[in-house]
C-alpha cells in the first residue's frame, strides 16, 4: 500500500510538519506540500451552460499524484476550528474534479482510499480541533473513504510540538500501525 502525505501548512518545518514527520518516520511516503503549488480557488460553474473550465494552476497535477496512492494523510494546522486555507482550497476543488472528464472515476477511486488526519493547534486543540475532525469525517463519508484515525497536537510557537507528550505518543502509535500495513 502506498501513502501520500498532503501537507496543508504554509509554514515550512512548523509544528504540524514536525508531528507528521514523527508519524511517517521510516515509512516510504510521497510528500505533497500544497504551499509549493499554485492552487486557485474554485469558481463554481456547476450550473452554467459550459460547466467547469480548466484553470491554469497546479491542481490537476496534484490530484493526479494523490490518486496514485492507497492511503492519504491530511496534515494541517487548526485554524479557526478548521483546516488551513491552503488545504481547504485543495479540497474545494474536488467538486470540480467530480465533473472532470479527465478523472471519470474520481469518486469511486477516492472511495477506495483510507484516510488519516494530523492536526496541530495552539489553543485547546483537543477540544477546538474536533470540528475539524468532524469536517474531515463528513468529507470522507461523502466519498466513501475509510477514516482510519487522527492525531491532534498542541503547539503554537515554533518548536513547541516536542512538549506535547500525548500527541507524540499518539504519533508513535499511528506510526507503528502504518508500518504494519504498508
């Protein structure tokens, strides 16, 4: 089984990345840093005569990369009880892909994938991160994906992630689980 990690943080080597790296240490994965790509916002043209139009950005290339994998790990900071704007832009575009002739089996193929979420926030993330987890659950349910689990961490300032022993322990457990199935 192959794994893609979709990083939604705009901060290089930030706390979310640090926690995610703990999970994937020693496991072969494809790392996709959304911050390194141009992803335009969705222009909702579902009901227009011509439908969605191709946008001149990196999204189609990224979604093609993602679709090659069996397991998807979504790694995002917690912003206002939700995912980062970068991650949201990426997922919003799935609406367009559902109608894209270049991805005729998008929903079916996405529904065969297993998903995990890694999220880090600074202010009571074990409580305030739950709407984010629920949001991902709804997204995964819509596509029929299996939501296998999540890790939430508490950190705000750069490097604080190392102090959240609870999150690091959960990361280690998820790492062992992934090693057993890959």
